[in-house]
């Protein structure tokens, strides 16, 4: 039984990476990610290893780290920036509010009409509002693009997407 569980966990890691591959799909980068002249941060995994949410993924086709919100949400702890040996990820200025993307509802996939409101309940910024029990509105002013809504969405396929502000 333990062998099957190991195989399942092993293959689910590949599936997680595979569902995020696609040249046309924009990706969210970790907070304060700076593209370099060469376009890549290198091959180290310091930011990924430092992330307590385990959402930083390395993908050589995308040249640099990106965020996998199926694994969790960004807590803006900046441990990734502190671990970056090349300065590609930098710490924010004092008082700076970080925004890495914006949540977008894919209405025809949303389960709100069946009584689901898990994304609203779990949004740490209070950026999601139920409108007449029929749809969800995303506040552009409040949303930081942390990915919490995407992570908890039970819809298959997912009803929330995070559109990056950084490319």
C-alpha cells in the first residue's frame, strides 16, 4: 500500500507541472521578480526551497521561477527574496503593498449557484464579494493575486485564474 501511495505522490508532482505548461499561458512570478538581461535567473532552487507554501516551481521552458497556485497561495513572506543569491527576487520597500496578479472568475465554471462560497471565505484580503447569490465580483483594489481563491476552488476545471501583472 505504501508503494502505491508513493507512486501516486510521485506522479501527481509531474501532473502538477504538466498542467501548467503552455507557451501561451501567462505565469505569475514570485513577488518582486526582476527579469534580467539574459531573461533567466539561473538554475538554483533557493527560492523554491525557501517558500513555506511550496508554490514556487522551476520550469526551464519558462525561464525562471513561477507560482503554482494549485499547491497553495502566496503569503508574501518574502523568504524567497531573502534566499535569492542573485538578487533576482528583491525585498519590498517599507510600506509597499505587493500585488502579483489579479483573480479572474470564469463564470461558467463557478459553483456559486450551487451554494459554494469557499473562495470568498478564504480570501485573506476580502477581495471577493457575492453578488445576489449568482456571481462573484473581484475587487481590483483589494486583490493581490495571492492565488488563495484558485487554490481552494473545488470546480473542475478551476473557476478562478490569476492573471499576472508582471508579464
